[in-house]
C-alpha cells in the first residue's frame, strides 16, 4: 500500500511539473512590435574618430554593438534594411529579416574612411529616409547609430519631425555615441518624437549584455501567453 501511495505522489509531481513547464513555454511566445526596421548608422568623419573614453574608433564600436544587437534580434517576419547617412548610402534594401544575411550587410560597412572633409549633414540624411519609407507599410522602427555631431544642412530634429508627420507609424530609436552636449541633445530630441522611441547609450550596450537584450526587446518584440 505504501508503495502505491509513493507511486501516486510521484505521478502527481510529474503531472504538475509538466503543467508548469508547459506554462513557462507558453510565456516565451514572441510577438513582433514592428513590421519593418531600418538600421541607420552615421558614417560621417566624426564617427571615424576615436571615442575619448573607449579609445577605439567610433565606427568600429558601432559595428560591434550592431553585430551584438543582430545576434539578439529574433526572426519574426519583419523586413529589415540597412542604410547609412552623411553621406547617404544603401547597404541592404528592405527584405524579410534573416540574421545571417543582415550580419553580412553590417560587415560591409567600411572600417576606415577619411575624417577631414566628411561633414555631418544629419538633417538631409534623415530626410532621405523618405525614399525607403515610401515603399513600406505598417509600423517601422528607425534605429539611428550616431554621435549627433550635425554640422551641415537643416536641423536634424526638424527633419525627423517632418518624417514622423508624413509617416506617423515611424518610431526613431537611438544608439548614442555622443560625446558633446549638443550631439546628445539632438539625439535625445529625435528619440522623443512621437513618444515611442527608445534611447540607449552605446557605452552601456557595449558593456552590459542585459541592457542590450532589453533594448532589442523594447524595439522589436514583446512576449505574450498563448
């Protein structure tokens, strides 16, 4: 009789464990927040200068954080594009996001470029997003990777506001390499447009994997119980 009771208890524990495991599995379902995203790094001269605190070229650090971010983005069917600004350059046209393909696109960004004479027309760069956004539908996240050192052309904040006014489902997210107060202020204002942007410091994302994971989640997906 005692053996039978033990068997019944063991079965109950097994069934409860299975139920709990099923519940945990159900909670891991990922739901995309966006239909499209545009990764939008700054390739101006200042991004090819060394970061004062980190001691590496900012673009090398930008590629490092973009590769790390790419490793965390789940493949949920949204379209992804990669374009540079200052000057504008297409690297990857919008296509259904595949991690390995997108990693190859990030690798195409040049590690070295001239510094002198490469100004930062950030406003015109943001305005050029219209050429990509006009072919997309639904919610789009634009992820700007920049130090905010705009020094040529129209106000970048006004340009971002104009894009949002034309495409209300666009959210501007920022990975900031800003080292000067003005650049930091520009990037903060851009990420605040529409009340849906996520702002992160590049130094934090590079040093803290949990913060990087949270940034990706905040931009790309949420979780839900089935």
